[in-house]
């Protein structure tokens, strides 16, 4: 009996060995979902020169969410990997708007290519870059980038390898749904979603879903889930501005950086009614009358049109037909996102005025001439909230200063 007790005690105090991660010559991460194999790359030089030995680990095409059906809120991807996940190739770009990423004519409803770039409706992937030699549990600070593109174009493919290599941080790049596929808003969707919004901010919900994935999984890549900074520029800045005021983001972020994206002023989200009118006009343009018919169309067809017909439905959307004295090429006043009652229970300007912001620190700034290159005439804010009405040129400081001046946070 004494021998058995001694043996049991001996085995009980033996240290548990961490599973060895091995992916051959590339980078490797041992995560809660399983082994992930990536690449080891030379860090980009950027504006300066980096030694040839400055490298990063890169993981591409990591799925962070699934979409149960078109226009539905995304769900966190939590399926385990029975075999090592090969994160060595860039994921498809999300199908964008024809006025931004064109042409979008493809053979299937799900994906197509243009000039070597693959576009797909199944596009909720992210990429991760980190300094070489980092292991699970190192708990480096994490930065999550939200790309710009007017909620209609772009992709999470900004090269932050230099930042990761020189600042010893983990960089995450996120794709999110664009155009009508990411921001279509309707009462029918609201009923279908069971209280999870009108669909008018599904793109921002994709981003929040990515943050949930990061919180659950980034430690396996060497990141600290309690030290996450969300940052973005232009439409990405608008998204960051919106997310930090969303109750759904509570507990997911420590810091946030908004670059040229005030969601409380002239480029803030449109109202619920505004979004419904946009959907009606789009359906009329596409000659459909139901959500089911929209779901049957090829993804490539679902983009805000270049022009609107002279019909009652389109006339109800007059503010979106006028931009800087004339029609916007993409057919929708930038940006096309709308208060959904879920991601944004109310307009973000209301949350900022009340000080309801879910980060410890928020940095605001502007990038030169963002949003004024093609349309530099006066643009009026059409949001019904009187405090947000601001007819002025979209000079960067005018836009982000609105968030500062109207916040009690």
C-alpha cells in the first residue's frame, strides 16, 4: 500500500510537458483549436532599412468565423483542427462593391477572380504576424487592424511585418463583409435574426466576431488576450469608432486607435429607416422583391449600383443620390452602414455623449486628405440627430474632432 502511495505521489508531481509544435521549416503555433503551420518571412523594410536577419512568423488564411446563411450574423469558428492547419496562403478577398473592386462577374454565386485576386462570399479569415521565436504564453501585446475602403472595398492585407518585428507585438489583419453582403438592412432580417439587428452593421459584427476569436485563441500565437488594441483608418476608423461604443465589444479591447473616422459626425451611420430605404432601392434596381430572391442571386451581383432609377423607391433615398453636388460613382453616400439596434443600439453619437465607451484608452487622429481626393466640395450630414448635423468639408480634422467635441467620455 505504501509503495502505491509513493508511486502515485511521484507521478502526481511530475511536470506536465507542453506539446511540441512542429511544422517543418515554417512557423508553428500550438493553439486551443490545434496545430497551425505558417511561414517565416523577411520583414518588409517600409520607409527604413531592416537587416536581412529581421524576420517574422506569418499565418495566412486563418478562419475566424462562419456565415450560417447570406446576410446572417457571423458565428465564431471554433471547430478543432484534426490535422495541422495550413496557414500558408492568403485568403480570398470579400466580394466588394462594383464601384470599388471591379468587375465582379464570375461563374458561381460564391467566388470569382479578377486580375489574379480571388473574391469570395466565404471570406471571414484573418492573418497573423509576429516576431520570430515567439511561443504560446509569451503574452505579447496584440494589435488588430480594420481596413478602409468605404465599407465597399479593400481587404485585410496590409503588411505590418515591420511593425511586428521592430515593436515586438502580434499583428492581426481582418477581412469583413462589404457592400450589401455586409450591410444590407431590413425589417425582415431583423425578425429573422431574433433580436440580433437589422443587418445594417453585419460588417462591424464580423469585426467584433474576429475580436472574440482573438480573445479565445491569440494566446496560442504568443499574444496577450487582455492587451488588445483595435485600430483602423477611414472606413476602418469608422468601424473602430463604432465598435468601442458597442456593448458587444465589452471586455474584448483594452485600447483603440481611430484614424480619419469619426462615427459621430458627417460620416456616422445612417438611421434604421435610411438603411431600409437603401435596401428597397437596391431590390428595385435588381428587380427582386424578397430576401429569398436576393439570396438566390450570385454574390457578384450584390453591390450598390452605379446609378439609381428615377422611381419612388429611389427618390426616397435622395440623400444617397447626392454627394458633393453630384452622384457618387458607387451609388451610395459613403459610407453605407446603418444603425442596426444590436451592434449599435443607438447612433454612436448618443453613446459618446453619455460616455459609454468600452476601452481604457482611445486615440484619435487623421490621415492626410482621406476622403477629399475625389469629392472635396461641401457635404452635409444627413443624420437626424441635431447634435450631429455638421455641414463642412470632409477635411480630416473636422471629422475626427467631432467625436472629441461631442463626447463626455
